[in-house]
């Protein structure tokens, strides 16, 4: 069944995207945002409801008068898979079209065993999820490393040798015959936070993830700023000490060498090699690969001086870098994600705030809000799902064929 001429495919895609981005929206609000006449929007929405692309999902809070019905993109349009390939751990998440997680699995990436090993393990897990759910129609991938999101290629992964120009999107599309989107994991986390972090109107903010590496996603006026070549946000590789230690990217003195999870582990290792007194000696024994951010944090909580000092110094360095972000971009909010802020909390965040407050312009600080994202370890995979869902929405042809495979409801006109 074709659409009437006045309902162009691009207009449909635009309206669907508006509904998707807002999660719940009334017809009146939708008409206002799309710049369409309310009557036109009403007939458009009628059509979207009939096609099962959109559902009615409750009412807006009463403001006196008649309560407005809220619209939502049909969560059961299709299911999607999100893959998060991290330096330490990877995750496979299966979710509905809106990104609500149904199943999730975490496994160690074992990055040192090389690209082929990692990809074959990812394939194994994805195949397993696909076999259990034939309704999966798209895959979103969040990957560490430097990503060309237009082509879905991992350009390079500073920490990991052998990952250069890996065409992840192409590899996965060929393998599964499904649409695939690949994005930098910090950007994916930021997108998940914007949707599920409990913040409706957040237009100018920076999301900073501190895991084994450090990345950032910059939102300006409600849009993700990707830069001229799509590489914006590589906060971890900005220099904070021109004479500092070499970084895996080839530069020296990068923030990542001072404040990332890898840096924290590395600095504790050095401390132990230099015979610093520390309870971690018992944890490590002869194998310092046993060191993790989590056991360093646990030691610091038990007043281990070495662990406290390393976490505090890392936090101070991050605060210094954040002060530059504040002075450069004047964001309304900085959101911290990733394993380090989540695990270390005040041990890392208090020195970070002190450094930030000491170095950023007071006028920018007055209205700045800094929080740790409440989202857990699945955030990057969920963000990747939101990205692939948005991409599917922009292709109405693909979408209507998905909707036509829905169980048919009785249709009244
Ligand atoms: Zn670097």
C-alpha cells in the first residue's frame, strides 16, 4: 500500500525520528516540532498507527483540559543487537527497538590474542543471540579505538597492535546480511545516557568516559559534534605534559598516560616494583597482571597509601583536562562514565573536582553541573542499538518491510 503523495518518505522518516528521539510525544507537540499543520500531522500519525510503526502509549500529565495521548515508536518493530568491544571486556546485548535490554552477556575480550581471535569470539556470541531470536534486524557496534563512523572502520586502536583499518561494519554486514552501524564507544555511551540517564533537555554537554582509555563525546546545541573528519573528542590523546611518558598513540604526555584505568594500574605496578609499602603486594604476589582498577580501589578503601595516591593523582590530572574543556566549550554539564569513576567514586572524583575548580574560569563553573552517569556497564552496547535503530528509521523502505512482518492486528479505518 503506497503512501499518499503529500506524505513523502522523507517526511515520514523525519516524523518517526522525532518520535523516536523524544520517546513519548503528543500529536500537538509533534506538529509544532515538525512545522506541520495539526490536521496534517493527525492524518500522518493515523497512518503510522495503522502500519504499526507507532503505538499510543499513555497520556501526558493533565494540564487542565483534555489529556493528550502520547505516541511512541513501536518497541516491537524489531529486535536489535548491540556489541561493545572494549579493551578488557566485551558485551553483547539484545534489546527491543527502543533500546530496552532483554538479554546481556559479558565476556573478556582477550585483546592480546589478536584481531582474528576477538572477531571469531564476537561472531560466536552474535550467532548464538541471532539463533535464539530470528526477529533481530540490525546490529549496532560500539568499539574502543579511533573510529571512522561514516564507514564503520576502526582506523586504529592505540592500545592494541594489529588493529589498523579494520572494516568492522563491512565484516559484520557480510557475515549476517543485516544493517550494521559502528560508533566510538564513548559516543555510544553518551547517546545511551541522553536517552536513559533521566535527563530530558540536555543540549550542551560533554560526556567523558574513563575506562582503560579515555574518550569524550561533545554535544553542541543538541547535536553530537564529530568534527571535520569525524574524529572529534579524542580527549585521552590531548597533551597535558609535553615531556611526559610515551603514549600508545605515538605522542607523549597524553592525558591517557596519567588518568586512565591502564595508567592507574601501570603506576601501581611501578610503585610495587619500587618496593612501596602496599597491601597489594599480597594480591599480586609474582603476577602483576592480577592488578585491576577494582582491587586498587578496594585497597585504597582500606587506607592503602600507594593506591590512594595513584587514584588521587589520576583524578587531579583528569580535573586539569576537564578545566580546559570547560574553558573551551562552556558546557552546561559534564557527565562521567566508564569503569574508573564508577568504581573509584570519591577517591578519584574529589581530587578531580578540586583540580577542576582551581583551574577553570569561575564564571563557567558557577552554572556547571558534574555527575557520574547512572547507567551501568551496558551503556555503550545500548547506545549502539539506539544508533542502528535511528539508522533503520531513516530508511522508510526497510522499515515498512519490517512492519509488514509484524503480527497483523485488526485494522479499522
Ligand atoms: Zn596518546
